[in-house]
C-alpha cells in the first residue's frame, strides 16, 4: 500500500468516526484518543495530545498518543505556561516552533527546557475552534528538527477542526447537560483511565503503555467504554489477568 493510499484510508476512517459521534453511545474520550494517534500516523510527529478547557477555562489533557510520564508532564505543564495556553487564549496557531529557539526559550522557558530534556526539538499547537469559540488545543511534538510543510500544517488544523466539530455535535445532542458537561465527562474519564493504568502497571510490573494497550484491547473486545472498563479495574470488578490475555 502506498503512502498516499494509506493516508487517504486513515483520513477516511477519521471522518467515519466523526459520523459515529451522532450515535447515542459514542465515547468522546476514546475518539479523542484515536485522533491523537492518527495525528502521529498521518503527520509523522513523535507525540500528540488533545487539551480541553474545563468549566473554569483551565486546560486539561484528555487524550495523548503515548502514555510516557514525560510526555504527559509536558502537556500538564501547559496549564501554567506554554504554547497551548497562548493558543487557547488567542485562538491562533503556533507552528514550527524550535524548542531551543529564541521564541520558545523567551516566552516559555520552563516548558521549552523540559521539552528539550524529553528529547523534542519542535512543537506545533493548533486551536480546537468552532466559530469564535476555542474549546482547547491540539499539541504535536517532534523529536527531529524538521518543519511541517504548509499542507501538513493544514492537515493538522483539519484534524483539530474534526475534534472541535465532534465535541460540538455531542453538546447539541446532550440538551439536558450544561454547556461544558460533555467536556467534563471526558476529563472525568481521563482520571479513571489514569488510575486503572497505574493499578495494572503496578500489578503486572509492566510499563503504563503496556497497561493502557491491554485496557484498550479489552474494552474494544467487549464493546465497553474505555472509562467504564477503567472504573471496573479500579473497583476490582474485573479479572485483570483475563484482561492481560486479550
């Protein structure tokens, strides 16, 4: 399969998932997780994450392509400083930022230092925007100092727009919820997933990436929401050795 064909297939799958958001049992947290992984596959970046604003307007990580502690730490740090916070406040993309360059080291000294210590050379931040409303950001990290082309940046923004459209669609279908109710659900789901990963990683003496992979496979195999599967793990309702064998 050629690179172009593979990219077209991945894009088609992403938009099919958007159409699925109209279903009543659609899992926003799992969709955003899948979108982050697709960003890595389509754009060749090293890591991707989706941050959404909570009811207080503070950015929170809800999905990441990888579960390494240092990656999660870089996303979490941007609640205080970093291109994601600036992008969210302004609604303007920050692209092809050299983490060792003057812009990054001057504007976000702690963030740029931590990112370089984690092995990243470049970052990209795109707003999740619907009309005039900014819901959050899509953050990309690159281990190599290679800029994204204009077309690649446009694709990254299109994926961010897909995420924003999906979230807004879900809001319109949940008329009884407060405006940010669906986002709060995604944030709550993330907490449960993090707890379950920790439980499994400690119990199995494995990495959090391996624990998360097993959790996600079990959820898919049993048609469970990822957050519900995580809750069952934390509350001791599942045979965790059975999960590991899936």
